[in-house]
């Protein structure tokens, strides 16, 4: 029963964060320096899976806005995961395709969040909890409409 209450609380948190998460410009991504080991790869796979469910990989070009910070493991991991799924990665913003940004940050001592934003208005916010493998997704909230499934 406690698990059900926690899951409901995390779902509510994810829905609330979808509308009131940190504000950032579409050209900026952010990744906190403090995070569980291996978390960037788990999150990158989740985000790549989400983008592949919404946009056709073989027909979508993406410009991935990365932080460029030395501690940013999510950007390179997400780029690799997108390439594996068949997305074309653009080298410059402003060309054909979508601009994708991300924020990975701590929400509190027991939860992390990632916000994925796409230049056409699609966003997804996910809540994660630390686990043995880094981070484990608990709940998600989306805005914008699905492009394909």
C-alpha cells in the first residue's frame, strides 16, 4: 500500500513539474555535476526511446544542444543512443530538423528529474529515483501531441 502512495505522489510530482519546471531557453541544456554513477546512460536510453516513439527516426534530423561541460555525460550518451536508433544528428541549429534540449537535476534527496524539450513544443518530464544501476524512472508527464507511434 505504501508503494501505491509513493507511486501516486511521484506521478503527481511529474505532472506538476511538466508545467512548472525550471525555465530555460531552447538553446540551453543543463546537467548537474552531482548525480549517481551511470545515471547518464540510463537517462539517455529513456530519452532516445521517447524521441523514437514520437518522431520517425529514419526521417527526423535532430540538433542536440549539449552543455559542453566536462561533467556532461548525458549529451554524448544521448547522441550515441539517437544515432543507434537511426536519427540524423545535425551539426548546427537553424537547419532542417528539430532542436532538442535537456535538463537533468536533483529534485530532492530522493528524486531526480529530467526535462526533455523539442523545438516544436513537445516536452517530457520524468522523475527518477536512485537505484543500483544509477537512476530508475518512476513517473513521466508529456506536453505537446504525439507525432507517431
